[in-house]
């Protein structure tokens, strides 16, 4: 039951009206850019280079949205508080999480249109929105709450795994950082809940569910829903 509930709320649904409101500054800047270079856009070169120009404008839109997101989130800059909050409350932690999730969703949607592999877009979004990542790791899927996820060296997040720093139950939201140690492998389609601590050299099997605030001890292999210790990891 908990596995399904966490999965269902970890992808933020962006209302069309709110999405349009977020993108208004980006559209204005893009329009001013086109207006400033209107001579080029009415020339024969524009027709000849139309596909490249279209791609360039789309990339510019993504860049503008990223800058807009970074500025707004920097102004709020309240990420440290963790715990259980009213989902519709005025806590800065909830406001920051809401805006962070919305911008992550917008940029993820924009990058999807470029047919970028999920692993690449996941790494980009994770780095842009405050995720802490060790060396030589690999994230094969976008993560729900980058600023609430810390990943150590040489760790791998499998395809379509869900690692989230929040879940919502009724009218409450629980926000807490997930810590993933070094040399950790999280199998495909697994769910890692907020507050989970996965110590070094741990393997989490595919389709597994790690409950909130659960600690997976180092040098071990876990699997199941919820996970249980299978055996010690000898490698």
C-alpha cells in the first residue's frame, strides 16, 4: 500500500494555468530576443537555417527557464527544515519543495522533447537542482527531489527507480533527505522513501521498496517489498 502511495505522489502534476504563469517571463525574454534580432528572422538565412534556428530557440527557452528557476529558488533558499508539515501550509520548507518540484517537472518535460536519454536528463536535472553526487556514479532516471538526495561515489540508480525525499498522506507532507552511500546499486523499478539511509556497498534488488527512515546496513544485499536482508555482500 505504501509503495503505491509514494509512487503516485512523487511525480508532480503541473496545472496548465500555473505552468503558463511560470513560463511567462521566459516567453517574454524569448520574444525580446527575437525582436532584437528581427533583421535576421526576416532574412533568407532564417528560411535556410530554420531547423537549426528552431532548435536554438528551444534550447534558449530551456536556459531561460533554468535561470528563472535558480533565481526564484535562491530567493526562498529555505531547504534545511525536515519533518511532517501541512501539505497546504505556509512553511518555507513546503513552499521550496513545491516550487522545486514544479521547476524540475517543467525542465524534465522540456528536455523530453529533445529525445535526450533519461540517464542524461536525470544527471542534468539532479546537478541543477541541488543534488549531491559522488564520482563515477550513474543515474539512469530523473529523481523526484534532487536537493533532498545525496549519492556517494560509484553508486548506480537503476532504470525507472523512484528515489524521493517526500511523500504525502492525506493533508500532510513528510520531507526528509535520502542518503545513499558509496558503491551502492539500486535495482530497476525500486522505490526509496524519504529519510532512508543506504550505507556503503549495499545492493537493493529490482522492484524493491525501502520504507521511510529505514537504514540499510553496509556490505549487504536487500530485496523485497518492503526490503529485507537477503545476505551479506562479500564483494
